[in-house]
C-alpha cells in the first residue's frame, strides 16, 4: 500500500508507510528510479513544498525535511 505524494519536476513520488520507503518514478514512463528507506509508522502525512519533501509519522518527533535537488 502506498500514497502518491505528488509530482516534482520529472518525478512521481510515492510513500509507503507500512514498508517504510519513499520511491521516485519517472512520470512519463513510470520507470522506478530510486527508493529511500526511512523508519516510518503505519500512517502519517507527506507533502511537497517547492523543492522540499516534508514527512511526518507517528513514531517521528517533529517533521523530517528532505531536499529534492
């Protein structure tokens, strides 16, 4: 199970809280580009703001911010 976080430049970004991973896909071909493993709980919130990916989860204190460039 995964959620679509959004589209950033040429990438479609998805997050799977149960699998604890963020994946990047080519938005034109849907080809998998890379995966980032990060400890997450079963649910949370994720959104893109300009070039930043903000992640929150029940087991994380505060919000994690990842730069997309």
